[in-house]
């Protein structure tokens, strides 16, 4: 699978910075980035097969003839074929080489290779190659650009009385994504504004004392049509959500509140969602239905093709593991239309949910295995650990949103970066526009 990051890595290693081969560049002006994989990058697949599989470790090139028949692009899967044509007594081996694109059976290149084959088996099991990570957050940047093209979303920001909480709202306002309505202790909000050098003179501030009172005011603004989303500031999540769950004055619409982390993971060709990692502690099957459906709806709002992998410790149904049973039921419910809008499959283990090689090794087929962009976890422990691992080990940025309410609820952590807070606002703006049929 050719990823956009592969193109960056090859450009850095080869020195070839041809814009045709760099992600996101529209060279011919037709509005569609070319994202063409360099021909020699595709040809390097042949070298990889020769040096690792056939003839294998110890192989040295003598000659490679290449005829390019078609072009490959980022996001496409390629298959390399190598077949022995001739083997001489002096160790010279001639091989037919070919690279195809399985999706449409197109032949990308053909040719022949002449190599010096190894004379003895070489064990490469102890060879380790340092991993490379292209640390950029292109998915969030794209979401912010899309949200910035919409009218700013009025957002009720609850208790933004510390620098982090207020700074995220101010940054999103500067980017034209939201119009904040600041609710809480006016003096504390102004003090926080001074600490981040933010001019709050153009923002509406509703002076109110008490966290739950401020959250209740946010609900009132939603009912009055003055706010299209709610954003968590410097208060406990429980205090934010309690007024929203009130049957008379809250924001319930019949579906459970669930939490979704939208993760921009370096090296992945699209955002990855993790749900539920913050609200539902040990969800039962009906709750998992809402968790899955809410995530699918959000993915559609972001322009993704939802592929929900229902995670368990195993990829087969085990009566002793409840999460595997729930996963199988969710998958069948999706088949019967009880969950709609995307593909759902499970149980899947983490490896075969996100890695096509692992899925093929396990013999798992279908549109989700190896390609899941929604990871539905068994419970809050697994979800929170997975999201934090992606953030602090895999260098991902995470946007937090609560769908299932009358309007999107932006739920940030105190440790979130400015980009995470900005992306959360962008996700909320796109979700709100999708609910209204504007995107």
C-alpha cells in the first residue's frame, strides 16, 4: 500500500522533489492533486523482493530492465511478481519482474532482472531496520481548511477560565472556524485572556457562577438557537454533561451520548476514530450500537467512508470473551440494517483491524479488515489506553467530540495541544453542517 508518507520518505532519500511526486500538489491545475508515485519507487519493490524473498538475502544486482506501462498513486495497493527464467552454473539468475495494481489488474511495469544469487542461506532474523515516522498532521490541517470555508459556528464555551481552555477557543475563532460565546466567571475569564495575550473585547461573555450553572446556560443557548455546539472549558466532564442529560432542559435526542477521538496518526492515509474512550465505562450491546452508529455518522460528516472494526482480544468468536460475542452481533446487526451508513465487521484484533498484512495472514477478508478507520473498543479502559498510546507514543493528535446530543459537544483534555483543540472545533463545525445538510 503506497501511503503519502512513502512519497515524502522517498523524496528525502533520493533528493527527487518533483512536485508531481509529493502529496497534495495540483501541478496541472485541474483541482486534483497528482500524487504520482515515482517510477523508481515502484521499481524498488522489485529490489525488495529479490533481496528478501527470491533469490533472497545475499542477492546482488547485475542488471535491471524496466518498461513503465502505467502510473501508481498514493493510496493504491501494488503487487510485485518475480519469476525465475534462467539459472546458470556460475550463480547468475535471470528473472521476469512485474508490478501490478490488483484493484483494476493494471500492469504498472514489466522487465527482467539479472542478479548474482547467494550461494548459502543467510539468516536475517536478527536484522532490525530503524522505523521512520513523518511527523505531520495533514488530516487535521485539511479538516480545519474545510471548516474554515463554512460560516463560523456559534459555540457556547463553558468555563473557559484557564489559559488552555480559553486559548483553544480563541485560536479557533482566529481561524474563522467558530464564534465563541464565553460562559462563566467573567473576572476569571478576563484574567485567563490576559495570560494568553488574547483580546476578548469582541467576544460575548455571559457572567455566571458555578460550573453546572454555566453548563445549563449553554444548553439554554442551544435551545434558543444561539449556539450550534458546546465546548468544554475548565470544569469536570461530569459537571458539563449532567445538565445536558436533563430530560426537560438538556440536549438529549433519543440516542446515547458517546465519545469519539478523531486521531490524526502520522503514517496513516486517513484519520482514525477511537470510540468510546471517555463516557461509557462498560457499554452493553445497545450502548455499543449507539457508539458505532454515532461514529459512523461523524465519519460521514468528515467525508470518510466509514469502516468500523469492532475490537476484541481475538478475531474469532469466543464464548468466554463477551466483547467477541458483542462484536459478532454488531456485525450481523449492520448486515440487517440495524446499523447503517458504513461497513461493520468484528470481532477483529487490533493488528488485523488496521494492518492488511496481518489480516491476510489470519485469512480475514472483507472491506474492513486491514482498513478499519473506526475502532470500536470493548470498554473505556481499552479506549482510553489506545487513544493515549496513539497520542504519546505514535505522535498522533486527537480531536475529542461527543455525538448523540442535539448539537456536537467538544470535549478536550487539559493536556491537549492547540492543534487538538482547533481540530476539535473543526470536527464539530463539519458535524453540525452535516446535520443541517450543508456538507
